[in-house]
C-alpha cells in the first residue's frame, strides 16, 4: 500500500515539473514575439517586403526605320535561250567527242568530229570531175573559136557553126556544175567538225563515240551565253508595280541568293491563274552554283523604300500562333499586346499594327515574361554586356 502511494506521488511530481517547464518556455518566447511584430510592421511600412520583380529586363522605344518595299513571287528557273547542236552530215561515224555536260565553250569551238574518209573520197572525185569538165570546155571553146573564123569564108554552114557554139556553152555549164558539186563536198568536209554556235555552257549531251547518226540528229544542248532567267508569276493586280529594269533577289530551295534584273514582262495573262510571267535575267550560270535551270525558286522585287516603325527582333515573342510584345507600364508591370509584323531589316522587325503613344517595349528577357509581371529595368548597355537573360531560379537571384 505504501509502495503504490509513493509511485503515484512520483508521477504527480513529474507532471508538475513538465507543466512548469512548458509555462516557462512559453513565457520566455512572448517578449521575442512582441519585439518581432514592430520590426515586421516596419518592413511593411518602408516597402522592403513588397513583391519582388520577376525578371531584370531592358526596354526600347519603336524607331522609324527606312525599309525596302518588296513584292514576293514564285517561279521556275530556266535557260535564257537553249541552242540545239545537231549533225549536218548524214551516215558518218562519230569519231571524237571533245566536250561534256557543264563545260564552258566559245563560239566556233570544236565539240565533236566525224570520220572524214568518206567525205574526202567524195571531194577527190568531185575535183576529178571538175578537171574533166574544164578540159572538155577548153576543147569546145577552141572548136567554137575556129568555127567563128571560118564563118565569113562559107566553109562551114551556119548550122555547124551553131553546133560548135552550143557545145562550148554546154561545156561551160558542165564546168559550173562540177564546181558546185565540189563546193558541196567541201561543205560536207567542213561539217565533219561540229562547232559551237555561240558562247555558253553545255547542258546536255547525246553524242556517243562510234555511233552513225543521220543529218539533223541532236548531239548537244547549249545554254547560250551561260544566262539563266527566273520566270516569276505575278498576279494581274500586282503586275503594274513591276517594270523592266527592276532589281530582284531570287532565293533557290538550297538558300542560295542571286541578284537579277527584270528583262521583260509577258504581254498576256494566263486566263486560268490570272498571273503573268516576269522574266528576270540571272547571269553567270557557272558562278551561281546554287541556282540551276529547272529549279523552283522564290524571290522579291525591289519596288522602293519607305519609313516604318520597327522594334528589335528580340522584342517580338511568338506565342499561341500570334506575335506579341510586352509594353512597360508606369508601375513597372508589363502588358502583353498582340501585334502584326511586316518587313525585316537585319535584327529589326516592322510593326504594322498600332502601338500606344510613347510605348516602351521589353527587349531582353521578353520571352520569359507573362502578362502583368513585375520587372526591374536596367540600361541597355549594361544588359548587353551582361550574360543572357536568366530563367527560373537564376532570374529570382538576379532580381534579389
């Protein structure tokens, strides 16, 4: 019985000690809380605990920039003129081919050679026939001359004298015919060499050594003077804006850019597409390695210059299928605004939609902002020399 009373007394004393300790610690913390409350109130009063900026940014005002007025078009690239080089000889064997596709040739250069043996034999025969005709003509001329001397004596009848004169004229005609045959054979001899009709670039070759070709068979194709042209399709509504001599920049599918000039404009419009062809000269086909005949290319015609408001390219943020800029408000918060963009010049973009009067757009850091964010603005030179705009935790560290 005494043991149970002692245990109960010990438990009661332990509980009392715990309660006293708890009251002591609670009483000890109250002065600290009372001291902290004025400090917190002070921080709220002087603004130290105000919302922190989401990001440090730079801003810029739209600038009036002189931009090029252009007209975009699409079309095919083709040869300015393509010459077909064929054979003028018939039934001759092709003995030598001296050029290949892509070679640059000069006017009169030998492209291919046919075997000349057959033609040389025909030329020799024609020369022999001409010599025979000339000998016959000389004999006939002598007989006719003697007959004319005897005409006054009456030794020969008038009929005989006429026969001698007719024989003389016939012999002369045969000489002329033999000379014509020889000239034709000599032309055949010259045609054993296939010559370039103009300066240019070989674009196709069907000539094969050893083949026997007929007259008129195509052997080569030649891009005359190495010139290409861009056949741009321009709608009838825009056709009046383009004139002969207008500069155009043509961009191929590979990204190669070539400068050309409008050579001519088609006099008719396609009734199906309501578009007309504008022919733009593209010289130096060998140097323009990125532009080839048969390519499809896009391009722009330079129509003049105009002044328009532009902003740095970094200020335009594509989002949800629209282009946006962030306008800085007086309270250092940003307002998201959808804009329409136009032409580009280096790192600046034209804004075709209206902007608020005296607006300042966020440049560096615009891509990380949302509508209504609070920002801290720094000068552009400092932002330019600093590291790229931070994100996430890094942006919070910069703000602090």
